[in-house]
């Protein structure tokens, strides 16, 4: 199964938010309780511990989980078109669909 989040590099996004807020790396490292050298490891990371991400979110006043992961997940779900077919008395009701869909469904599914 392919991950929905394979192209998210959270460290780069964190670094971008730090830069946008004009916080020095030394100050940011102090606020998240890590050595400055460890900060560069975070900036180059694809993954991050959830507790650390929550602390970083608090320090930067940016909700990474909501803004990146949840929105991205819901956006990817919307990428594929779908139709809703109601079921009546255990039968699929396709009467409301255009004829070309009805024909396709008859040949492919029914």
C-alpha cells in the first residue's frame, strides 16, 4: 500500500516556518529543548516524533498536523471522482443516473 504522505518532508516545512518567523536557529533549538546540531537533523528529516512535532507546533504557533497531514489526507481523498448509488430494498437504484452511466454499470457491475 502506497503512503498518502510519501512526498511530505516535514523537516523542510518546519525549517520554512522557522525562517518565515525570523527566529534564529539557536533560539528555536533552545525553545524545543534540543542542541543546535540536532536541529539540522530535524530540518533534514522526512519523519518526526509526534511529541516533538506538537512542541514545535506550539513554539511556531502553527498546527502541522491539521494544516499538513489532515488537509493533505482530505485533499487526496477528493482527487478521485465518485458517484453515490442509493440502494432500495437490497437493489441498486440507478434510475437517477445519466444513460451512459447506467449502461456502463449494467455491463461492468450488474
